[in-house]
DNA sequence: ATGAAAGCGCTAACAG
DNA sequence: CTGTTAGCGCTTTCAT
C-alpha cells in the first residue's frame, strides 16, 4: 500500500497536492494528470483509517436491526444499502436480536469506529442513545421510535391494524382474535390497537383470551394459535401483527387440520416469499424497502449538515385482500 | 471523547501507562486503579481509528456472502459471528449478490479498512483474491472454494448429492430428475455429480431433459420444476441441489396439483424454517452454522499468526429422510 | 494553485 | 515498571 508521500515523490508534487487530487479540490490539470499517473503506477489507495483519524468521521453507516432472519428487516436493509451505495457510503449490518445489551454494544462500536451515522430499529424504549446523540452523530429511528430527539421513519401501524382487521370483518368473519407482539413495542401495540378499534366499532364477538401477546417469531405465533384453537369458543379468524407470527399461526392451523376456507387469517406484513402461502390470507403490505431508503436519505442529509427540525416520516401500508369467503 | 492524554493528566501518569492499562500490559496495581478511575470519570473509550492506524489492523472480520436472504447463509453468518464475538472481533456482513463486481468492491473495502481478515463464499472462480492475499491478510473460503491459496471449509457435496438421491431410490421412485444450480459453481456441481452417480449405478430411468440448471433462487426452482412437469415423460421424483430451488419446486408442484404422496422430493439443504414443509420431503441437513464457526476459528488462528500449511476442512451433511412412499 | 508543517489519538521502541 | 518520543497516513490551515 503506497502512501501519498510516495505518490507525491513520483509525481514531483507535494503530498498536499496528492490529497487534493483525491478529494476533488482544485488542482491544475497538469499536476492532476501527473498525480493520477503516479497513483496508478503505484496502485495507490487512500488509507481510510488515516483519513478517518484526521476527519473524525468515516463513510460508514451502521444499521441496527432486531432480526436478520426476518425478511422484513432484510428488505429494509436492502433499501438502506441501495441509497447509501449511491452516496458512496458503506453499510454495516448489526443484528441486535432485540437484546438491549447487544444494541448498546453496537452503538458503542458505531461511536468508537467513528461511523458517519446510525439507523436503528430500537430493541426497546430504553435504548440509550444519549452517548451517540451527544457526540453529534446523526441517528434515524426506523420502524420503531424512541423517546430521544432523533429523526424517525415509521409505518402507520394503527391504519395497518385497522386494514387487516377490516378485511376480515368484510369477509364475514364473526369472532376475530389477535396475535400481537410483545408489550412495550410501539409498532405492534399500534397494530393491535387498530384491531381493537375495529372489533369494538363493528360489534365483533371478542371472547376472553382472544388477544394474545407472543414473541415476534414463528414459534410465538404457533403457540398463540394453538392456544386460541384450544379455547372453548375458538375464534373463526385471526389477525397477526407481524409476518413471522403468521407463519407460526399457519403452521398451527395446518397441524390442527383447520382449512383456510373456513378460517380467516390477516397479517400485518407480508408472508415471506419462501412460504407457500395460501391465497386466502389477507396481507397488509408493509413498505419495508422504502422504509430503508427513506431512512437512509434522511440520515445522509443530516450527515451532509442538514439542520432542519426533527422529522418523523410516516409511511402508509397497502392491503392485499384475500378473496371473499365462499 | 476523552483521549489518553487527558486520562493520563487526571491520573497523574504518562499516556503510555494509560495505553498499557487498556492493552493488558503489566502496570502496577496502584497506577492501574488510578488510570481506571480517571478513565471512568472521563468516560474514556479508546479511539479505535487511531489504534488501527498505528497497528495496521483492526478487530473486524469481513464476511462476504452471496445472498443474505438465503437462510443457509444467515445461519452461516450466525456461526461466524458467534465465534468472532467470543474472540472480541466484530463481523461486517457484505452481500455480494453473486456479483463479482460487488465482491471485488467489498474486498477493496476490507483492505482499505484494514480489516483483520476475510471469510467469503466466492461469487465465481474468478474472484481476484490476489490483492488481499498479497497484503498478507488471512482469507478463508467457505462453502465454495477458489483457485487461490487460502484455507477453506466446505461440505462434502458429492456425498450430500448421493444421500439425497439414494433416499429417493430407496423410497421406490423410478424416474428421478435433478434441478441443479448454475454451472461453474463447484458446490452445486458436486451435488449434481452425486445424483448422476447414483442414478447411473442404480439403473434409474433418466430421460432427456431430466437435468436442469437453474439459478439458485426460488424462481429458478419453480421454472425448472414446471419444465419438468411439462415433459412427455415427467419424472416421479426430483433432487434439488439447494434449499431455495426446492421451495420453488414445491410451489410449482402445488400449482400443478401434484401431491407429494406420489411425487418424491429430496433437497440438498434444509427447507427454510418459514416454509410449511410437507413431511414427505427428504432433506440433507447442511451444517451451515458449523461451517461458519469453523471458518471463523481458522481465520482467527491465522490472524493470531498461525503459519501452518493451508487447510481445507470438509464437513459432512446429515440426512433427514422422508417416510417411505405409500 | 501549491507547499510546508502541524497534528488527529494511539502504540511501541527505547531509556531509565 | 514507567516516561519520553517518534511516527502510522492523511487533511488542512497558513503562507506564498
């Protein structure tokens, strides 16, 4: 790895000029060429570490997501990456497993690695963004919000919950249960509130035990659905507040031999591509990738020095209704 | 962000002593305490960038995988992460999309970011590892190998292909086709050779068009299976050489109304957790996570200075047979 | 437009 | 065991 000194010597200019060439400063075309030639001959690549030490910042964005195995988050990550790449930034993916300790650790790394900014889907309300924020690093919360004063991009979760539930009501189901995510996570709470609003307004028969909180994964949805089916008066339809729990629910339904012709399922989120999805499931399509590009865009603007007041962008979901019961 | 100088001043010692404390060198217990106190009071965190510039290396491992949405690779990534974390290393995940250009770009980043080493599943035989290797950075190829002189961890793909096909033969199927991955990727070629070996040895009826090369994704498997079913004499069983293509095949089968009671499917790889898998599919369980931990282990040893001759570790797959036909 | 020179924060000789 | 000191490679005033 050659240094700017070697390039400078070979080109017959000063190191500062070499630096200028590689940073788009004004340099006479002649010296420009000289430097570029020398650099090519030496296979010179600027040392990012030295640059970072000097500039106190890198072209790296940290992306902290709760579950790398959830297609929703990988899609989101793709969105972030796309936008970041365009701007010449790299993205470092960090899997927090919804574990505040891991999250904190990664936040620390982001700071001590002098990353340009952080996009995160907080594992809990108690994320400590204090350190990174007071360092002046831009932070954008995505999908979930935080009490800290940072920009945010989220989904209109209440509307998504309403849409999913409404589709079931319109399809003629009578007893609609809800498999919601863990308490304390705003996004899933809003979705469940959407369900509650609709069932209340439409006078739906909701029995004791029709609302179940589960973890966000397949096994959570599976267990919750099993419990629902074991009820004295089981529901005839279910809303799940995320994609993975719906997969678990489908599995439980299949195991119990319940046909989806007679049982309604609506998901806030999309069934993963991999799932052999029955066409009779209503999906509320979440703009995961768009969430990512939007968050990246906001972050890049902040990194570029944008100082406008804090913004929260709310994205709207699409409904893909299942065909009517028949 | 306080520096070692500020800590040193507050503790009444030299900067070097502070550095020593944070690097586990021998320091008198007394000064040790002084330094730690001062550091705590100032919320000091060592600046990784400066350290890296000085040491010419970081505690970061780059992991380049072809498809972040494939559960096989996320499992592998988990393995790498686990082992790396234990050793105090961070892992940067890079998604190459099987695109040699992206791969090269990431390799360049790994070099200019002075990462400690690289684990990669090469997008093609033509990866240019020359630069990174000549830089002296350890590299471990995982799942796929390369012509470059680097350590490797792979699966006994031939045996896996044999196992999958044999299960189908033993279950009594007569005409067994193969949906293989793209040509030029060693792992899938070996699996397909396993199939060929078995069908030849067992005198299986293999018609024209029973071997299909597809891309590694769901749509590839889907199209290939459709083509197979459209044949004059369609097969009664299929081996797919990876997990995602099997999902596509299942989908095509479902669309065509073909029941898995009468049609055999064997996968080299595991159907993703998300898939509502019929129990009648034979899966050859690939030790994805173990592949990751093993690769990470080898890389860490190299980073630590291990200079033994190049090694290639071959891991063996497990078969999860489907129940017999009938 | 260009060069000289001063660090960014840390580590590793080298002395003591 | 501890302090002094010289860089790692780069960017950025400050002069010219």
